[in-house]
């Protein structure tokens, strides 16, 4: 992938076409929005960013929102597993009328033999 920032030619190569396309889209969006100061990432950080965007794309959730929700969920669960909580939800009915906070829900997850409050 080749693009220019000012007079400087930028060239990046990828072994995976999907990663190259995603990187090109990100760069094109930044350039078209006038963001000429493109963030410089290490190779590992750039790949992690691109993979995160690809994983989130089918969900419609942006990277920033996913990170915020993930961080908040970890705080609420006090180190518990988000995947365990997600797997537990289909077997339970959570409604806003029951006024269960996620914290109360998570506490109940650790006591499966006790009915939900």
C-alpha cells in the first residue's frame, strides 16, 4: 500500500490482502478527513489494531465503544470472565423491569444454585 503524507511517500507491505485493504481504508479515511498526522504504530500494535477492527466489523460496534464496555465490564465483574457471563445470560431472563444491575447479575452468576434476585 502506498500513499503520501505531504511530500513524503509512505509504503507498507502486507502478507494478508484483508489486512492491507483494512489498513488502506483506515488511511484513506484519515487523509480524506484532513488528518495528516497519521498515528505511528509499531508493527505489532498496527496488526493488533487492524485485527480488532476486523473482529468488531460484523458487530457494528466501534473499537472505542468496545474498549469502554470491556473495561467497565471488567470493573463490575471484579476480575470475572466476560465470556462466562455472556454464556450464562441465554439461560436467564434479564429485564429492566426486574431492575437488576449487571453487578447483581454477576454476583448471582457465582451462585448458580441460588435463584436470581
